[in-house]
């Protein structure tokens, strides 16, 4: 457990990758998608609520729904920018970002289960949530597994240097 925590929360955050680089490259992809997705929610006239999600925006409260989608887009933008900070400067925090991504997806799915919404068609986010869930789990697992292997190798090499 101590090794897992030291991988998720390293004593010093730096630009080194301990373990596989695959989670790093997938984080770049997710960050690009995050920027695009957030900009759609912020700048699209309906925030994507009607045109993408298929929500009925003809009744009272349509402006509030559009506003909520734009707010969600601004939160997504902040999260994507944080991912870019990790990608560009603090790569040792890539496993932590995958852990946060996993929690965010699970939270989003829980909210959808607790507060279901009726759509005119299945929004792409429904499928995207499952893809992100699996991807986040796999990338977090790979980060932790390969990070622990890397730590063990470093420990063995440091013992060889001392001996």
C-alpha cells in the first residue's frame, strides 16, 4: 500500500515517468479531447445540450440548462488544463491524474443513475463514459503496476551500487 501511495503521491513531483509511458500518451489524448469537449460546451449556442445530448430545450428552463452545460464546460476546461500541466511539467503525477479521472467518471455515472434525464436519443457521453471508465481503470492499473516494477528495479540497482 505504501508503494501505491508513493506512486500516486510522490515525495517530489517532477517531469520523470516511472514505469510505462503508455498512460502518459493516453493522457495526452484525453487532455486534447477534454479541451475540445469543454470548448463545445462553453461556446456552442446550446452548450451541446440539444444538438449533442438531445435534450428538449423548447420549454421553460432551457436557458438554465444551456447555462449549466456551459458551466460544466468551464469545469472540464480547468480539468483539461490541469492535465496539460501534468503532461508538460509534472509527469510523475500521471498515475494520480488517472486516479482522479476514474473518480470523476464514476461520480458522473453515479449522478446519472441518481438523477436520470430523458433524452431524445442516446448522447455520445453515455458510450464515452464506459470507454473512459475502462480506459481510466486500465491506465491507472498500468501506471501502478509498472511504477511498482520500476521502483523495485531502482531498489535492486541501488543495492548493487552500494555493494
